[in-house]
C-alpha cells in the first residue's frame, strides 16, 4: 500500500467515521484539502468510492498483519502455524495449539495429549 503518511492519517479518520469537515478540523487543514486526499486515496486503492476505500484499507491492513505473523509450533501435532491458540489457566500458559487440533479437541476427536490439556482447562 503506497499511501502517504497524510493519506494514512486521513483514511484512519475515515475508518472512524469522521466527515471531511471533522477531519479538516482535527488536522487544521481545509475541507477541500481533505477531499483532495480522499480522492487520491480512492485512486491509489483502486476503490469505487470512499466507503469502498475504507473497506479495502482495512483488508490490506489485515493482510499485512497476517503476513507479519511468525509461525509457532503446535504443542500437539508439532506443525508450525501462524494462528496458534494459547491455552491459559490462572494466567499461566498451559499449551499452544493450532486451530485444527483445537477444533478436534472441541469436537471430541482428541488424542490423549489433547484430552489432558483440555481437562486442565476445566
């Protein structure tokens, strides 16, 4: 995403539902300048309108966040996964489990190790 720092600042306001006038007041710039930035944001994000630009921006942020995750090892199957679920009890980490092993535990398709961890949660 190649938005300028000012454009990023403005689209964050748009995400929070601010109008052009409200953004202008917050940033001490004219509403016309805000409109110019919004037009550039819409073009850069290849959006149909400002609402679609906000939608695309949020999805781009989510994709960037997903790409920056470091895979962790599942304590059950041993595979690395970007979406590890930390099982805690009393503020202490009991185990890190991948979504697949967690789903199996919730549906009762469990190995002995998963059952032991789930039993600790109760």
